[in-house]
C-alpha cells in the first residue's frame, strides 16, 4: 500500500499537465484499480478468517460480501442486470464505501447512464455527499457528461451544492455543452450571484451564529477536540474571516497548537487563506511558530501568493524588530513621540483596536506594493515610510485612488472605504466622478474585454482562467437602447483552487460541535486523485451594468420554492404558439393559416357548445331582470331563484360562506349519494372550491410538514398532471414518483407503489398517495380490483389518499367503468371505511360540461380528525370564498334537470351528444396514430387526452442536446413551427428514461381533429426522414 501511495504522489505532477479527457481516463483507471484492490482485500480478509476451518472440512457455504461492496463492484463494471437484481432484492442504493462514495457517484464518473437511471428509480439520493462533500452532480459536471447532468437535474440534484473546496458543480465544469446546460438550469431556477454567495457563505454564517451564542453564554472559545483543534483552527483553515475576527476580538488564543503543533496561522498558510494570514499576523500571530516537525507557517505553505505575502510580512516584522533594537539604548523620549498611536491603542476597545490594526496593515500592504515599483531605498531602516508613500496612503484614505493588490490579495481591490471590491483592476486609476466624462473613464482593457453574448462570455471566461485575473465588468451603455439584462464576466475565485483539508478542515455543524471530515486525518499537499479541478466562477446579473439590488423583491429575495415551480401545460411551446398567432395576425407568412392548440383540455376553446340549461340559469342569476322574460323555461327560472335566495342580497356578486353556499353543498352531497348507490355523504364534509386544483393545493398545504428526512413525501404517478409537481415544489414537499405501466395500458401495479415507497423512506416520510382516475395525461380507467389494491396499500402504509376524479363522466372504452374510490372504500367494509383518511375531488371544467372558466369544483373529506378539519375550514376562510358563479355552475352539474322538467330532453340530448363525440374521437385518435411508423398509442379509455409514444432518430436526439433542450421538446417545437400544431412534450409530465411522448387533447371538432392527426402523421414521417 505504501508503494501505491508513493506512486500516486509521483503521478500528481504529471496528472496536472494532462488534458481534461486524459485526466478523465486516468481518474477512471485509478478508480477501477481502487475498487479492484478493495474487493480483493475483502476477499483476502474472509479467506484468512476461515483458513483453518477450510483445512478441517470442506466448504459448505459460499463466500459473501457486504452489500455495499457488491453494489459498487457491479456498478463499476457497468453490470446493469446485477445492479437491477440487487436493487430489486432490497439493497439500499445509497450504500457507501469508506470514502463515502455511492454507486451513483461511481456511475456519474464512468458515464453509465442506464445504471444511473436504475439507481434513481430505486430512490437513490441524487444529493448524496462523499467524504469531501462531492455530490453525483459534481462528478458528472467535472467529467463533462452532459446527459447525466441533465438526468440528475431532472431528478432534483442541487445545483448549489458546495463541496469541501467551496466549489459548486458549475465551478468544476470545463465541457462547453455541459456548462451551457448548467447555465440554462441555473437561469430557469432563478439562481443569481447573491444566492450563490449565500450558499457559499452558509457554513460560515452558521458557525458565526453558533460562536456568538457561545460568547453570550460565556463558553470557553479555546476548547479543543481530541486532536487539539480549536475553533480558530477551523476558521483559519476554511478562511472564515468574520468568524476569526469574532474569536480574536473575544480573546481566542492565537498561538494555541493542535496535536501536531500547528497554530491557526499554520492552517491558514497551508490552505492558502491569504486574508486570514493577514488578519492573524495583524493581531500578533507568530510567523516563527514551529510545529512538532519544526515547520513554520512559511514551511507548510504551498501557494505562491500566500508565500509571497508571508515573506513580505516576515521581512516587515524583522525590520520593525531591528528598529526597536536600535532604540533600546535611548534613555529619553521626546514628548511629541511618546507613542500617540500606542496611547490610542491602549485606550480603545479590543474591537476598535482590531480595526485600527487592520487599517494600518492595509496601508503597510499598499506601501510595500509601491516599493516594488520604486527604486530600493538606501536607508537601512526598511520600516520607514517615505513622504511619497505617506501621500499615497493618505489619498487612499480620502477615497481618491484605488490600488490593485495583485501580489497580496489576488483578484481583490482595496477601495477608499477599506472594503474589498471584487471587480477587476489592472492599474492605478483615479476614482470615478459623476461628470459627463464618466464613459471615458473605462480603461481600454475593460473596453476590450466587455461582452454582450454568451459566446463572448465563454471566451472571456477562458481568458480569465489562462491569465489568472478576473475579467472586467461590461461597460455602461451609452446609447439610447432599452436596458438589457446582461451577464457580467465571471470572476475567478482565487481561493477555490486550494486543496481540501483532510485533517484540519472540519465541517462546522449547528450546535457548536467540531466534526472532522472523514478523510483519514492525513494532511495532503497534492491534488485529489482522479478529480479535475477548475477555478470557481461567479455570475452577476446587472441591467446596463447597474446592480438590481435596489429592488426589495428580486429573483434572489423571492420565495425560492416558486422559482422551482414548472407547469408544462402552459410552458415555452404554448408561449411560442401565442407569439405565432400574433405574427399571423400581423401578416407574417407561415406554412399554415392558424395555430391549433391541442395542448390543454379547454373544451369551449376547442369549439364545444355549452349545455343550454346551464347557461340559461347562469344568465338569469347574472341578470335577474330576465326572470320576467318568457323565453326562459320555468325550471331554469326556478333553479335561478333558489340559487339567488341563497346568496347575500340575492346577488351572485356577494361573498358566500367560505366553505361554499350551504344549499349547494347539500346538492353535492345528494349527488355523491346517488352516484355511489346510496352511500351517505355529509354536507359538512363538502368544501366548494375554485376548480379542483384549488382544493388539491389546499389539501396538500395541510399535509406537508417536517424538515430533512421528516419532510412529507407525496406519491404521484408518472406520467403525472403537472399541477401536482408544481404544488409540491411550491410547498417544499418531496415528490415520490411511481410509474404507470405503458405496456399494460398505463396500468397501476401495487408492487410499483411499494417499490417507490420503500425507496423514498430513505430520505423523507411518505404520507400521501395521489391517484388520478380516469388518468391525465394517459387516459386509463382504473379497474375495481386495482382500486381495492390501492386502498389496501394506503391502509397498510398509513397514507392519506387523494382521489382526483374530475373525469368521472369521461369513460369510452368497452368493458371500462368508473368506480369512485369512496364507493369501493365503503363496500370493502368498516375495516377500511372507518379509518382510511381520504379526500376526493371533482370539477365543472371537464366531463361533458367543459365549463373551465367558471372555476367550479368541490372536495369531500373522509375520516378527518375534527381538530384538523377546523384548521381546514380556517385555511379556506383565508381566501374568503370560491367564485359564486362557479358554485352556481357546480350546482347545475350535480343537480341537472329531472325527467319531469321542461329542460330535461334538451339537456340529455346535448350531454349524450358531447360524450358520444368524445368517444368517437378517442377511437379515431388511437387508430390514426397506430398507423404511423414510429408512433404507438394505447387505447384512450377515458378522460380527454392521448399520450402516444414516439420513436425519435438518434440524430434528432443529438441535435436536441446540442440546442440544450430535451428531445421531445425539440420535436414538439418543430411541429409547431412547421405545422402550427401546439402539443405538450411528454417530458413535462414525466416519463421513463429513454422514452418520448407528447400529450394531445381529443377535444377539437371531429373534422379539425382529422386534419390535426394527418398533419402530425405527415410531420412525423418527414421528421424521421430528415434525421435518419
């Protein structure tokens, strides 16, 4: 092993000179060697322990290895079948080796996409950290595996995860395509520089808060762990300036040593924390302190900039000591020189004294920088400042000059205020003024490096890496163009290239505990084997170069959950469709004359006619004077009067009770009883809502709670209706995906539910199961047997069941029938009906009505705790009440004309015609799609959508990746541009890896639907030929 370690050390210098591709191959080779050796060690250990037994009797059992060894070995060999077998047998996908490496880490290094998908499906944690806080996304981004990066992001990988070096995945990425993908993802999530800085500084802020608590409680700030490490050691090694200042201010010992004899200055020097070095020395830390191995801070420092700083400080210190030695023989002091600064220092507080020392140190640093530009002084006393140097320091104090300290603090600029400006500076320059010549104050180098496009940004980023200085910000626009949102040139974080600390770099946890990273306790001076590093890059958003921080509400300060919300049904393709419609109105020539929006289940927008009786009653409610008009039937007038009598002031313009108008809730209860064969329904359990969506989100608000592994997990089907994923993102809940079986007509298997649940228990607390029946977007209708299995599963696992049944009238296929979950629940007996907590939902927007705009809906809750129910009532009260017009529409849906009423015949005729037309269009859609090569479509058993599977040529997939979009999005966007057909890509609903779909509504009139289907057929054939 010692030989192997020596070989690694010898290779480090060579590895640093390799290209990215060569370093990747080298890393993979080393990892394979490590795993092989590790596996062999396990085998040898087992053989050794059983050697004697083997000699006495023949072996009767096979050698077994720990699950972690087996899983990682199979993953490293890209053995997909063995990995699946292990996962299906219940092996935890998050098992780790001694370095904290999971199988997901390993496969992200080796680009084993299929195994990564298997692990994610099995519930592997995509944000698992190894011993140096690297996540799988760090590994995939570092190696430039674009497909894996996209897959991990879709699975919820944290783009802002910070490893032990302070690097995020974006910082480590050198591959152009992967970098662009990360940039797009960060932009979509609203990630700004302020948020990045916040994440980088989170640990420091936590440690600072904990130490402030310790200070207030009077705790000993010099306490140490078993290795002798103190809080100041930790702050010094990590470069936590604010923490170190607080510790020093509260008299933390500067010369305290750990078990190896290292002082905090040793730690700061070793890990290249140049500002920390300056701070510690300014407060009196000894530059000559020696460790157990007789090493000074200068001896353990490997960073050239820090070494130069240490040498400057040592030179300065020696000069001061020499000056003091010359004055020791003086018997008298002049009154004017009796240490005015010393008196001030002795009188001021510790905090003020620290500030004074820092200001003096800043001036001294500037002076020493100037000395490099001037001839060497002939005076032996090198500590004495010249008049010219004092003038420079004075002008800095007056804010007249800014000086770059390239040799002392790389990439940072001291300003007149004493603060650090992270912008670039290449020379001494006068402070900017507010005159008209401000635009001319930008130096030529800044002008040369300014950029407007992403390509320029990339070139500038590369130049910044090569030249080791940050790129300048873009100049302020001087023309009259509207303000543009621009990316400033990324600034190189000089501290990010420092090596991780393996013995001293402790991770600070809340609670003022010191926990070392699991790195074996050895301090290393080489690069991490197998890891490719790049300087950290920071992004800044500005409008014409002016910061947006003046706004109270910005992308950085808004609710981060909202930024994560996505709703594909009205996503980029729909937005583009709206633009195309506008272009057509303006006379822009297109290969089509209209945009057909088949993306959303909006029946009336597709041309479906409303039910006459419904609109008559709503017209009467909206304009009661019509009650005197003989054109309206008497049953419509009677229904309108009943609704108006229940409204405040006999007007649907008045607020109602928050739970909904009581007589309408009673009608809903009677409707449910009739639908379910007489099973009772209590109006008090009915909550009217603004469509079913409002009720679903309200119920999720009640259910979501907890943090970390106790966060609420919500099981949703994949493919799913995006309302659920959007609501869960908004509420900060954990989305647990269970997959419908496309090969079984999108059937639901309880074994899949159990797999998803068991995998999710590793990182959250599953509490909710959501079922959509009939299904959206897949159109399947659940059988009674399936519903019974789901109810048993929910009861066994103590889950709250949410039954989304808004398509209950939309059942077309022979042999299929809608069964409400409540009806099946009660028919299964008291064992289930008395205990299983459930909420079911219905809406006026779907079925045969299609009254989307009225936003009517209801929710019925069962077996809810009375105290929780009171909270639910309070929650719905906050939004006052659902639209009263929507409540009125709902009343008509659940209480339509009776057979003995005048409107019954026309109502029945219209309802039957709508449902018959939908059934015919469902059949037509399935048949047409299944005649197209490369498109397969399951029967549309119910609902209003079809979700066909499309086979895309590999060239099309590659082209989509080059353009930074998922393949089915590329397909649907191209369809829109060429044929004017607006569909939703399957990726917006979720789908199994490697499959592609789109969702299309069957609502257009039959003749128009035939045109749509023919256009899709022609396009698909043309698309396939183009990319084959």
